[in-house]
């Protein structure tokens, strides 16, 4: 059998692999492959933009008409706590005064008239309920009966229970003296609010009433005006900036308390128009 040269070469080098045939790539496909190859992103250093420095808030001084209205409001409608029920403020005992203010806040936090609440407060104080030692010895029946007797008839049972809880809270946490609460919170309104709201029946409304009245005794609380009274302040045109209002009463916590109570009074008695600053006066 005759063997060809190609067969002889194949038998002489059996381990050699046949050479690869190069694939021809069209220019179009080559361009597409180039696009698919992603270049590594260059790192760009972030430049920190300096934050603008906050300017202190500027308090616009009130006009002469506004100042006159503030002073007239304090002089004609302002009062200190407990004066509305015929008592001197503060009472002989500081701790008793504070407890009386807390009783007032608890009573007025309920949906009854302020006059009814004042009448009830007067009756409770007549029976020395602002003395923690007297109050803690009372029974639920005694408290409920007295509340009904002095005119707090709709919520007498509920408040009798709340008074018991209030006494327990005050004795357990502050040894029966609210001044210990003031010392522990360093006069912080937010901390005082959180503490007082532990008393069932107080709520934010009751805390607002208490903070408004306690400013002469706890000066760190000032300046304070409840939100509803600030709405009144805006309506009559004296503004809602408490720092400005505080300046106008000589930064005196006692006067701030009187202004706050005056705003509450004209709101409840619907006398806002009589104390409105007229536009032509501003």
C-alpha cells in the first residue's frame, strides 16, 4: 500500500495538536466588544461644603401700642394663683402652696367650667387638702363625698381616685414635697412635664395650668404661657414670642404668671376684643 507524505508526518508527531485557526472578527463586532469592556471609575474626592453658621434669632421689639396693651392686660386682668378664691399667694407653707396649685391643675384639667373648679378648690383647701398629711389620711369615700358636697358632682368619683393616686405618687417619689421634684429636674419644663404626666388625670392641659401658676415659686420655669393662651396673644396682636413678652414684664416670673393668667381669663370670658391692638395704633 502506498503511503502519502501527509500520513507519514502525522504518524511521526502524534502528540502535536493542530494549529488553531484564527477567527476573523468584523470591525462592527470589534467595536461592540470595546464598548462592553468597562473602564474602572476614577475616584473623585468629595469636597466638604462648609455648613452655614446659624445666626441667633433676632427679637423684634414691640411697638408702643403693643407695650401699652401688655401692661394694661396685666394690670386689669392679671392675678396671682389662688387670689381668685380669696386666698393670699403664696400660702404660709411653701409645700402647701405647691400642692394647692397641683390640686387646681387636676380639677381644671377635667371638662368643667373654671368657676366650678375654683369653687371646688376653695372647698378642698378649706378642709386642708393642700396639707399632704391630711390628704393622705383621707379615704376614697371621704374624698368622693367632699367633692360632691362642694360642687364637683359629675366627676367626683373619678377625681377621688385620682387624688389617691396623686398622693401615692408624691409620697413615693418626692417624699410628699413637690419642691423635691423641682430640685431633681433643675427646673426643666420638659422633665417636670414628664414627671407630672405620671399622675392619672393631669395630662398636658393640667401640666400647662400648673406650669403657668408655679412660675413665681419655680423661676426656672419662666417664661411660660400655655399654647391656648398664646393663641389668644396672637389674636389680640401682642405676639407669641415668649422671650419678648418676658422682656416686657421686666423678666419677672411673677409678672409672667400674671400675664399668662390674664390671657387665660380674657379667653374664657370672651373679652379678647377689648384688649386687641388696633392696626392703626401699631
